[in-house]
């Protein structure tokens, strides 16, 4: 008699691992100007990213994993325009 662990294609942990790997492959980071600008992101998302390593999405749509001092770069003009239209 076989168990779910003996037959990875029939569910169990192997299926979960395969689904997680597929999600990670789909979670691509966008190239672009995020290296040149500081972007606006919700504070709770920044904290979550710092704790989990999960990428964030800025107001302008850029997606990346924060890891540098935003004070050393100019603010993204698109993020700034969107933010100012919200207030």
C-alpha cells in the first residue's frame, strides 16, 4: 500500500512544494527606474517586506524588494504625481 508521500503526483507535500515553486517563478521583479528613484509604498507593506522579503508595489506600479536608503535618491515623479492627486 502506498502513502501520499510515496506518490508525489497524487497530492500531499510534494504538490504544495510544486505549487509554491510555481508561485515563486511567477513572482518576477520588474526592471526599470526603481534603481534611480525612491518610490511611494504603504508603510505596512515596507515593514512586511522587511520581515518576509516579499516584493512591494509602488504607487507607479513598479515592483521590487526594497533594500537601500530611499533618502539617497530623488522621488519617482510618477509616484509623486499619483500621491499628490490623492490628497
